[in-house]
C-alpha cells in the first residue's frame, strides 16, 4: 500500500489527520509540511524549534543602532496635515 504522503516531510491533510501522532513525532526532528489541494498549507515544527525561531534577538534600540541606514543623513519630511476626524 502506497503512502499518501508526498515524501518524508510532506503530508496531505487527510494523511496528517490519520497519522497525527506520526506527524508530531517526525516534527521533533524536521519540519513537516501539510498540503491542501497539492499546495503547501501549513508547517508543523517542534515547540523547541518554534521557540528558537520566535525568540527575541535583542531590543528595538539595538536593532536601530545596528541599522545600515544609521548615519545615512536621510532627509525625512513630516507631513503637517490636519488631524483626521475620528468619527469618520
């Protein structure tokens, strides 16, 4: 019997539903793509991988200080329009 998965890391929605435990187990070592109508729809990753990818890597101030545009002497002009009516 042939698997409905496209490869070791890609699953159809139906096969992912039928074998959710296996999808979760495999996601511990590699991201698992779930396809819908033949197109990638979602990716299942381990909680550890998710934390690593979404962890803050410094403050906004540090990000701005390291910007390649810092010291570029950009001439940014602020618009001085009238405030908009919040009732609209």
